[in-house]
């Protein structure tokens, strides 16, 4: 097994990580205290909040064990993110969370991140989404000045938003151009929204015309057809997850031909119930087929992991040696939306 220490030293990027999924317990406690918010009860303790166990139970109930802030599977997980992001209310708190993100990334040896931010989860900022992005950018600026990981942001639509909302968001983004926002994204649960390719086509075309990158969650809560829609309608340059492409040989061929990287997150898929264990996850088959694969955490804080640990687990479970890990590191930089100069420095 190749240890985390060695993995941390590889210059690498992370391209599929949600800011909403990086709040440390200590940051949550401080936010709750600053806002005078009680922890979810009645019987819950802080140890019940956002732990691995919360999301692994079968997806049968609404409302989680921690007073309804979470629940099992992806949908319960998304409710947990709403509760947690609702604790961030001031620009200073937002900047602090962004700074803490960069520090967390740096500790895993990550030199550059494309972080996904979905303002629908940040309920104190509804109607002030651009101000949220500006406050986060200020925290990321300070982190970079302090020598921490460089980060750009992907502004993410929630799948259940309407076509009109999506188009208005892109209009505002293009008009106001918040700093460090380099991409448009879609996340959320396709089981709750139905197909989203056609619905967001106009918004994504406008983003593309304005020079924004595009990355789309697909092939997690949707099958191969979700990935096809992301490519056809949304001109996705990267697919977040994308693992269910393994069910469709013609799609695998297309991903290779069109050189589309996947932002794969095995621990997230296993914890949220898409695959029963690491052994049955398609990651090694995607790599063997020749698909461009990056290896990411998705939501490391509630999933209780770090990127260096997960690369070590992948190395142990799938038998990836030093050459394969070095290839993952290089691919993470190639697949990222870092600017060309930074990519050259990191490679
Ligand atoms: N938001 C945060 N994590 C997510 C995931 N794994 N899938 C969809 N939306 C998400
Ligand atoms: Zn994700």
C-alpha cells in the first residue's frame, strides 16, 4: 500500500468537490454558536450530525436521525447540506468557510481546486447569490495570498430549478462576473427532478457563449442517458461522477473519442448507496477502458474522508501503483479549469 504521505507530495488538483461538503465539525460548532442556533434535536448530539452513518441507511424515510436535518441516501444528504449552509449568514462567515476549504485542500497536497458552489443550499443568501460568491472569493483570495491551494468556483444549478431560473442566473453571472467563477454546473438528485438536459440547454448555451466552462453531474442518480444529455444539450466539458457510463459500451467509446474526463468519487458512491462496496465500484474498469478519470472526494467532511486517504484506499483496493497514481495526479491537472500558466507550473 502506498501511504498518504507519499500521495500528499504528488502535485495534484481536485475537480469534483462541493464547498457545501467541506465544513469541519469545529466550523459548524462555531457557526451555530455565533448564530445562537441550537443543534438539531431533540436527542441528537453533535456526533449525530453529518456523520458517515447518517447517509448509509436505505433511502426509505424522509427526515434523518438528527432531528430531520438529513436522512439516508442522496436526497437526505442534500437536506443536510441545506441545514448546514443555512448557518452561514455574514460575508465574514462565508469568507472564513472558503479560507478553511483552501486550508483543508492544501493539507491533502492539493495545489488547485475547482470547487462547486450551489447557492440554493445557502438559504440566508437567496436573492443575494452574487454577494455570496464575492464573499467566498474574498476568502479564497486571502488563502491564496497565504500560500494555500488556488481555487476557482463552479456556480451550480440545482436540478429541480426551472429553465427560467437557470437562464436568469446565467444572465446575472455574465452581467456581474463575480471573481473566481469560471464554470457553470448542475448537481442535485435526478430522481427528484427528472431529466435536466433539455431544460437547462438555453442557460448552458448562454454560459458557453460568455466563455464559462461547463461541468455536469450525471451518471450518478441518472444512468447513461443522463450523461448523453449532458454532452448533447449542455456541452459538458467534464462529467461529475459519470460512473454509470460503464453500463453502455457506445457511451464509453464516445467519452474516449471526445476526450471527456470524469470526476469520479468512489467513497461518495459507496456511502450514498450507488454501489455496495469499493470492490464493485466501476472505477478500475473505467480506467482500463481508457476513459479519462480523475479521483475525487465529492463531500469530504460529511463523508469523513480526505483525498490523500481515498487515493491510498484506491491504490490498495484496485492495485494502483506509483505510475497509476502519478497519472491520476497529472490527469487531475489537465482536466481542471485552472488557467494554462498554472497548469504548466503544476505539471
Ligand atoms: N451535491 C453534493 N453532493 C452531491 C452529489 N453527490 N450528487 C448530487 N449533488 C450533490
Ligand atoms: Zn458531486
